[in-house]
């Protein structure tokens, strides 16, 4: 059974994330969406449990998905869960520079390969941090996140984050 990891902070999950997860699920028997706390990012908007719950809801239509969260090295989590692949979405060349270094380190530490999927053009500008910023200032993020996530952002920031 081929198991892949799709790791990320998913704070919040965007349509770009969902696109990568759905496309990964077509190529692997099982996909573990691994929700991590990224120590290089500032304070999270949503707790790990909230992110896990949102991901579970927006991926409920995909039968071979499992949502988990963890702390520590991704390759140790992968080994513990029998995953032999890591899948990452790439939006731009700047993503590739960083992700290539991570992929090479992960391969060196564990032998686990990383596969890159290019983000669909309609989602290439999306990032969780940009979505949070737009929502925080009252912008409409309904075309960037699943409806339930837009509702959660509206609750967190006020009704201006939800489309009218």
C-alpha cells in the first residue's frame, strides 16, 4: 500500500491546499494530511485541533484521506506511519528553492522521497498567510477557501471576512 504525506500548517486550509490533497489522493492508496505547527511562522490563528477538524470536513468526500497532527521531524512521523513519500505543492520558483532543500534533507535523513505537484493556476497566488491578512481587514475570501473555512474566518475576524 502506497502511503503519502501532505504536510502543512493549513492555517487556514485554502482551495489551493484542497486541490493538492485531492490530486495526491488520485495517485496514492492512502494520504495522510499532516497538520504541523511551523515554528518559523508567527502565532497560529486556529489551534491544531481546529485545523484538523476543518480539514476533516473539507476532505470528507475523499475516501483515502486521514488527518493527523504532529510535532517533530516530518521524516520520523512518516516512518512511524509507513509513508514512503512526501507530496508538496509548488506555487512559484521561490517555493521550489526552499522545498528542494527540505526534500534533499528529508531524503538524506530517511530515504523518503518528495514529490512536487504544481499548483493549479487559479490557486497559484494563494497562501494561508495572505488569506488571513485579507480576512483580517474585511476582504472577501470566499473564492479562496472552502465555504466552511470562510465562515470560521468570519467568526474569528467578524462578519466582514464572509462574502455577502
